[in-house]
C-alpha cells in the first residue's frame, strides 16, 4: 500500500505535466503549422505504465531517455529528481536539481520549485544546514507556498532553535491566514523553560507571559508561569495559578496534581490538601484525583477510609486498573496473617494489567506513550498528547427475564 502512496505523487505530477505539455506542444505545433509529434507522448505513456506497474527502474530509464532527447524540459527534470529521491538515490536527485538551478533561463516559479525540491533532497540526505539555507532563501523571498515554511520550522524544531522557529511563523503568517499562535506559544514555552533552568527569571517570565498572550487556552503557558512565579518566591500565587489550571484543564490533572500536592506539603497543611482533593473529586471525578486522595489517607494511616473511598467509587461504576491495584494492596495488609490469601496474586495480576495501559495518547495520531511530551513523537503535532485519566466504566448488570 505504501508503495502505491508514493507512486501516486510522481504519477499525479507527471500526468499534470503531460496534460500541460500536450497543450503547449499542440499550441506550438499550430503556431508553426507542424504536425504534433506522437513520439514523446507514447514514450511518456510507457513511462507512466511502468510507474503504475511498480517497475520503477524501467520508468526511470524512460524518463532519463526523455531528458536526453529534450534537455530543455524543466518539469521532467524535477519529476525525475523527485523519483530518485523517493527511491532513496538522493545523490542523483541532488545532482539533477542542482543542474536545473544553475540554468540561467529559468522562470522565477521554476527556480523556486527546483530550490524547494533541492531542499527536500538535502533534508532526506540529512544535510540539514544546506536544507536550512535553501528553505531560508525561499522564505526570505516571500514564497507563497506553505511547504518551505513548514520544512524550515521542522529543521529549527530538530535543532531546538526556537527563536528562529518563531521568526518563521511570523513570516508564514504574512502569506496566509493560518493561525500559528499555539505553535508560537509552545516555542516561547521552550525558550522560557530554558531560561528558567538557567535561573534567568525575568526572561523566563517574559516568555511565559508571551505564551499566555498568544494562547490563553494553552495549559503549558500557565504551568510555566506558575513555575517562574514560584522560583521568584511567590508560592501563594503559584499555587493559585496551578489550582485554577486544575479546574480549567481537568484533562491535564495527572500533570497538574504533583506540583499542587507539593505546594500543600510545603505549606505543611495536609488538612487543606484533603479538603481540596475531596472537593476536586466531587467536581472532577477522575482516577488521578482518587489516587492522590488514597495516597494521602494511606500516609496518615487511614487505610479503612481509603478502602471505603474505592468501594464507594466502585458502587458508582468507577474503576481503573491502578485504583484496583491500590485497593488490592489495602486488602492485602488487612489479610496479611492469612497465608492462603489470594490477594498477592491478584495484586501482581493487576500491576501487570496496569503496565499494559499507556499513560498518555495523542489525540491526533493515536500514538501512545508512558510520558507526556508537548510535541507528539508520532505525528510531531504540538499539544496533541493527553493523559489517559478516565474510568473504565463498569457496565450495569442487565437483568434477564427467564
Ligand atoms: Zn501524534
């Protein structure tokens, strides 16, 4: 299937070119009052047939012959170069596209197209600095095509050149109406986190604020702001920001809870933490909140209450592998004197079940992981991963009539 996918691209390009070429040749033949030569067309169709039959080598042979016969054809060179690149013969692709660019009589569009393809060749060959300078030239030129902007951003993302990536977003916004604020907010967060790690708090604060201004709904900016505020010594305001984030972004609770719990612990106020967790569990009944409450109760030796909490949840149909493992742990303690207790076996089984469940998943491509990344390793989308923090709801038992 994949084979077909890549085949479709050159085929589409070729058939488009073929149609344009036929029109052009037809027009030229009429102008010169010459009969249209069937030679190239039949050769072309032969090449296309080879491509469709997955005979790439023969297709390439045909196109090479065509290039030799009609060396002026820019489009054939571009298609042939692309074919080589897709087949992994990047050196040949680079040579073909470089030769094209060296021609003095190219139109502006042809030169830009050849440059774009050359940049893609360099990227494929791993020559990122060369690809960067090619895409940079196109972007500086104000090319009205999104691809070079996107590819240049990809390079800067790989190189963690966030400031440059922001600059590319700004330039891209001049040529189209695509909203890139979420992307720019994440780039500012990357910069802010770097500054925070180096203790440059004023600059970190500026990036956090810019990120918040660009994307108010972006939880990462809020998290960064809370961290910077805390680093500046204002724990109270930091906690306030985090608690607001917990209410506004319940899907991020597994990420937000640890720093909030730490905050309460710093203030040495377990009673306030318990109140807050209980009211959060009521408003946002999620496994992560119940687990945090179980932890707190266990730390205080209130195992019976922790057990009751789980049992109450079970009555409401709320179950998750992790909560059940903790429940088995609470029971194991109680029956520890009983050598025949099956609970340790159950605990082990539940722990294994829990391990098979990923902790986070990308909402865009479905990529699963154990740890949250702001950029999905699968589809490279930003802010698309979310913790899996839902109950595996129990189905209500149906009563069957005899
Ligand atoms: Zn993804």
